[in-house]
């Protein structure tokens, strides 16, 4: 099919279509039909780096180099729209020339679907109040951490944290005050944890900190850092009214030969030992 004939055929198609061609400098987008212009904005011919999100660029190049697949499997890529927006599209590759140097990208906008799926996944794996990973995600990350530790010859560390006197705080100032205290403690724990570690809300007034790749972490120093972070946390319970809350913390070295529940039970016992010690904390008031 001649190039002009092809363009006349798909110009008014409701399906966003981009023509990409291989030139001396590699693949580039050379033409957009009206639907593609509506989706991505009016575009001049551009190299792939002007069309495709950087994280997907190599995958797109590899797919184009491999040619149009026989099974016509749709790919999910992110394209760059006008104004800097990112559009997630499902793409079918089609032939536009006999020599394989021209390919059509037929695109469906699935941005909202992907965002909705991502939101549902986040809701299923994170605590709504604090935004922290929930118990299910903690278990999943813990198993992954154990697998990495076995390969590296290390073991994770596990800290169990319990917000002291939450019931008394709720009874005296209301559950909104208790919620604010939980959020404040969560923020403190995240603030003193490394990016690769997991701070999770285990349930109620309990948090767990999973320290992955702990070979370079001193357990006692970590315990003291966590204790200091959550020993005296200010919480605004009403306008002009503030209290200070604290947490008890128990830390153990993971034992991959045991179920995670048993390791947590050990950390829980250490936490209660810490709770029984008088560290000079004031109860919420």
C-alpha cells in the first residue's frame, strides 16, 4: 500500500494511529491521525524519545526491531502527550510497509483503567489511615526479604512497636485524637527508616518495622533510634490542646526457620518487656 493511500484510509479512523518508520537515526514517529492528535496533542514528527516514556523506551525499540508479531499481542506502554502529560495506552503493532521499516501503532487509551487498578491495589495492600503497608503486604515483603537474605547470607531485623495508652487517649480526647496519634507515630517511624525497609501498620495500635539487608545495621543502635523517634511524639488533639504520646519497641533478629508469626511473637514479648520498664514517659493527658 502506498503511503498516501494508507494515510487516507486511517486519517478519520476513531482508533488513534501513529506511523513509525526506521531512518538513519533509528525509529521515529512520522505521522499521527486525527484520533492520535486528539489523544496526544498536535505533534510534529519526532524520535521515539519524544513520544515514549523513558522507562518504556527500550521495550518499544526492542518490539519494533523484532517486527510485527504473528499473535498480535497488545503491549501496554506510556506515551508522552502534549503539556507533559503521560498517557497509558494498549498498542497493537501492524505492518505499514513490505520491508519492515514502517509500522503502525494502533492505540487505546487505558490510563483511567490503569489508574483505577493501581488505586484498588493500593487500597488492598495499604492502611487507609496512615498510608502504610498493611499486614498482608508486610508478609509478602517479609518473604521476599528472607529470599534475598538467604542468597546474601544475612537475616532481616524485625521491630514490633506498640502505641502506649491509646485507649486512654481515645477515652479522654476522642477517636480522632487517637487517629492523629497513630498518624504521627507512623510518620516518625518512616522518618527514621531507610527507603528499602518496610514500616507497616500491623493492626490497631501496633506497627512493625522490617529491616531488609541488615548486614550493615547494628541492632542495638536501630532499637535505640526507633525508641528515641517514638518516645515523646507531640499530637494536637484539639485547637490549642496538645498531648505527647510514646511507643514501646521490641526488636529481634529474624529466624527464617520459623514462621513469621512466631518471630513476631518474640518481638512482641520484647516489646512488652520494654513497656514494663519505666523510661520516664508521660501518659497521654
